[in-house]
């Protein structure tokens, strides 16, 4: 109900604001400016100019002027800068956002005779340190931890940044005598491709074929054994393809010394509409110009997150775009609408309460709980774990808990979630919902990789009660076996039939712990027809919650 009231409030507010916009907004506010000024650090200048030029092609009315970087502490302009320039800027620089990455990668020849072992073991940081610094250690035996005496050549694209990143990674200065330097990326790729026993270091973008966005030629990413235990663990295995690798970088599975972020910065969060539109384009369509300028794209989640961060909430837009007098009017209107909303909410709940009947007037009136009161929207897939799944247009799957489960638990006070990047398997426990210390664990209806978790749930777990199918979604998952797993899920019609048996099971479960006729039984069963009371577990102890976990939820597996 709360979500409906909030929706109504938003609609009324938008309508009233539109009607009064002429008296609230100054006539010259948000007027199209002559240009957007972008300041750029030297190494990003070409990319900044490219973004400005390409954006202007699709938005000819917006002119963008790219200038060399200067004092951001007193500037209201936006800037594109590298981490080196980030530390030089004034402390008054309050806002930044990642817009691209520069990634240094080790590579090897796909024809390497030890390829299978490399992919199983990975190469440790210490092994790379040895072949780059110690005399006589430049062998494949050093890299693979055996007695192999075959030599290994090390190639590097000439450049101070590459050498600096490599030195940070191995925590020592490489011996230049042990490295073959290539003048450019083409010479580097040819050299490594010609020698099956060679390895090399270059920028990731030097390897990518612009036509298919894959690594070109017969070069492969060299797996890094980060913990040095002699095997490529599950958490380190991000080198299967370019997509897995870029996601691994994003979620922190790749050595931090070998990549850095590129930022857009400003003295405060941009509020100018033209700047916001430009930055949204940079973080989405503008990403396709990164590789040609030697920078790598943001992951799809990062792009969505950036766009979300750039979008001002309604309240911020009103505050930012209106004068003091306009603000007073808006606050007055908002207060009135909120009062109206609470009145509507009260009326709604009063009517629901009047519809509830009981043969015993001494029992407190509560909402009934049966298969007719459980919401089940069409278009979703439902699982026996009392979760749902929905395929988004981008191919990702949203999941959440169903309305039945939140009615059983009552108010949810905390949610414990996994992190983006974690892999999950259908039937695996991926979430704990908590009510004042009591908790039950929920299983995922699909397998895949968590792309995003709902950040709102960390502060407002009660949204799972108010809006389990919309605002209360839990994870966005990249599925790995969707077509097979949906065969074991219910569409809404079969789900509703199945729910009838679930209510029977729930009553049987509760009867085990509460004998009919006892006072405790009245706390969970309505006297009229034996229907369940809403929030049946709410006032029960943690031992019942534990039994519900094993005796009810897990019995469905």
C-alpha cells in the first residue's frame, strides 16, 4: 500500500509542479548555454576531444570546449583526469566518477607448449619478480615451479607507464637487460606471436580487434596466481574470455597495481542539464571511442550505476532548480500531498479492517492469510524456494522473494546479501532475511553471476514487505543456465495451484508445534474457518524460525 501512496504522491506532485512551473522557475533558468567547458589532463586530451566532437555530431546545439587542466579548486567546470592529476587537485574537489580504465596485462603465446599447465596453475607475482630481476632465473621452470630449463623471453611495449606499473606489481625495478622493448603495439604483438615461449606486458587495448572487440591473433591473457598457492583458484579464474576478465577487474579480482581508473571530476555534483546529458552519453554511447584512444570501457553495471548517480532525485532537482520562494511553495504543496496520502492510506486500511470478520470478538482483528490474499503478478517465474525470477531485456535476470514468504515472516528488519561478482547455483542459499535477530535463509531460483544487489535493502529492508515484486527485488543476475532452469519454475497459473498445497503444508507444520485449542494456536490460526493469521512467524521465537527453515522451506528441495 505504501508504494501505491508514494506513486500517487509523485504523480500529484508532478502535476502540480508542472502547473506552477512558470511562477516557480526563473525565466532564464536552464537556458541553453553557449558551451560546456571540459578541462583535461594531458594524456586524456585526445580522448576528451574525441568525446566532445562525437557528442556534438548527435547534439549539434551543444558546443563543448576542451581545455588543459588548471585549478579545479576554484573551477565550476568538469574535468577528465588520471589518478596522477587527481592527487594534485585542490581538496575542494568534492565529486568524482569513474568513466574509463587503463589496464596493463601479461600475455603469452597460445601455442605455448605449457599452455595447459599455465591455465591450471597461473603465474605468481613472485615468479615474475624472479625472472625480471634475478640472473639465471629466466626460465619456464621459474614461472611454473619446476625444473624446466627452457628460457623465456620477456617483451614490453616501450613506455614509462608500463614500466612503472610493472615495477609496482612486482615491488621491484625490473632489470632492463632482461626485457626486449618493442617500439609500438604492433611490433610487440608480432614478437610475442612469433615466439611460443615468450610472455609480454602491454595495455589491454593494444590487443583488442576493433572489429569484433576480442583479443586478436594468437595471444592469450596470462593468468595470475594472486595468492601464490600454485594453482588458479576459483576466485582467480577470470581469464577465460574478455568479458570474464573485464568483470574480474571491476569486482577486484585483478591486481590493483596493473590498472587505474580515469575520472570525471568537479567541485560539486553536476546540476547543469547539458553537462549531465553529456556525461550520461560519455558513460554509455561514448564508451565505444575508448579503445581507439587506449582506454578500456566500463562494465555494463558501472555504466548503469553512473547514469543512476547522474540522475538527480526529484527533491534534489526541485531544490537545485528553484528559487527560495519557489522552494517554499513546493514544500507547502508537498506537505499537503503527504497529508492527503496518509489520509488515503488510513481510509484504505480502515476499509480492509472492516471487511475482516471473526466469530470471537475477543480476538484482535488481523488480516487473513490464504491463497486468495497472496499477490502473484503475471509474467514472472516462481520457484519452490518462494522466490521469483524475471528476464530483463538486457538478458539479465532479476530475482526476489514472493509475497507468500513476506506474509509468513512479517516485518523484515535486516537483509544479508552476497556481493556483486559472486557466482551462485540454483538452490544455493544466497540471502538471509532477518527480523530482530531471527532469520531464515533463502535459495536462488537461478544460477549465474550476481551483477548487482539492491542497495536500498541495506537501509530499508522493509521494502521486501511493501513491494516484493518491484522495489524489493534482491539481485540482478547474469544467468548461466536460464533455458534449462526455467523448465523447473512455475508460471503464475501453476504457481497459484501450487500455493494451495503450500498453505496446507504450512498449517500442518504449525500444528506440529501448537496443539489446536491451546492459547498459542490462536496466535497463528484464525477462529473463523481455521485460516492462518497474517505474519504467522512474527511473534514466534527463533527456534520456530529454525524449524521453519529446515522443516518447511528446505523440505521443498
